[in-house]
């Protein structure tokens, strides 16, 4: 009965209501206070506020036994040093994206986004039911970390470009902000990619350090004002068909928690994962309308030769990585097997429905 009531309150929390506590009030005086460092500006829409809400769920469900202080990018550590800070115990928790750590843990990229890979629903199914979480635990455990999916932006557009892309030749020499496997694929076809924190993108585009940039999706892109520094918004979704936001916990701190508080963190992460994806679905719809109707943003799609080149480059990058990194090979084998399993069902279900709906409903 207690577990059933707990899961019910978690669901209410994900929908925006205040969740009732799960942990006994008798133990409420034993307060554990943790710090969470993030890669996002403080209170940044969905990403920063998602970290805040994750912390709030932990406190609510633990009846105040756990309190988490959230620190925006640069407050305690630089935005791209979250992984190291949590692993070292500088902070007990982190909120970021796994593909930022490709120079430290090559296999981490598969836990954020895979070019031409699974969408958000499929990725969540792999993590929760297909062995993805266990592999993530195994790999991050080597670095003294316990990971969780704690949010997802959903499918991300191809990015903002100052000039129109009409052929593969138009991409040659472009300087593009794009992390992860997709960034490496772009490098293969003549683009120069860089990884930088989101807070630096606008100025870099404005000053000419960048010619193009991928950030997140309409909601966050509008918040950063990227429509002011680029005219063309490429909706071609290839680079991040799903984008997992990761929560990390220092493994020593995690192992020191009693089982009931481990359950609180686990279920708070699960609820936060659903909540962020739902919010992005809603906010992106509003933001895209604003970008087009109020700001005159021109939507474009990459031509076929570009998409074909990106697919071939993505496969080459992934193949090279799995051949040189045993962890990557193990994770990608699981990822591909799961994608093959779910694709026929989704093609016959969700994809077929969307095609049928779009052919009839205006």
C-alpha cells in the first residue's frame, strides 16, 4: 500500500502538483543536504528549472530529509566541468548532458543522443526496460558516479544558420556549435564544429566566431534570442532525435544513502524525466509559432545530398568509435538491438498514425 501511494504521489508531482512525502515524519529531523551543480544558467527555461524541480521533488518525497541546493553554470564549477566535480565529490549531484564528456568517456555519448537513432519514447524504453540503465551504471561506476535520466528535450532541429544551405558544398568551412557524435559527423563532411556552453552561443554567433549553431529546440532557442543572429532555422532532425538530460550522483554519497532515500531519488528522477519532456512538447509548439509569426524566422530543411552525407558520416564515426572503445561497442550493440526491436512496432503504430493524420487533418 505504501509503495502504491508513493508512486501515485510521484505521478502527481510530475503533473505539477505538490507530491506528498514518502519518508516517515519520524525521521525528518535527520536532514541530508546536498549540492547540485549544473551546465545551465540559473533558472534557464526547462533545463535550469528542470534541475530545480528535480531537487524540489527529492525534498518533498523525502519529507524534508533530503535537501538539494542547485547551482547554475559557473556558480561553483564551470558548466562543462560538472562530471569531474561530482565524481570528485566537490558536489554530490550534477545535472547536464552526457555527450559533453566524450573526451573522458567515449561511450557517454550514446546516453544523450545518437544521430539517426531512437526517439525519446524509444530511448526511455531502452533505458528503463532494455538494459540501457544497467550499462550506464556500469560505465559511470568506473568514474565514481551513479547516473539517471532526468529530462529530455525531445527531437531537436538541425540548428541555426546565417546562410542558406542548398547543397553539400554550402557547408564547407562553416564553423558550427554542435557537440557529440553529430558534431564528429559534421566534421567528416567539411564543417568545423566546436563544443561550448549554451551561454556563449549568442555572442559567438554575433561576433562571427560561429556561422551556425545547434542549441536545443524552439523553446530554449527563443529564450537565447538565436533568431536575432541567424535567419535560417533548419528543422531537419538528424543529430538529436532524442536528447537525454542526465542527473549524476557521487557514488560514495549514493552508497551512503539508506534504501528509502535511494528510492526517493530514483523516482524523483523518473518523474522529472517525464515532466521535462511534456513541458518541451508544449513550450516548443508555442515558441515555434512565435519565431515564425512574430519574428519572421525562415524554416528550412537540409537537401537530400546533405542528409545522405550526414548519415554516412554518422555511421563511420560510430563504427570507428566502437572499434576502438570496448565500452562503446557494448553500449552500441545494446542500443542497436533495441532499436531494431522497437522500430517495426513504431513504424506500424506511431509513424503510420502520424502519416495518416497528416494526410487528412489540415
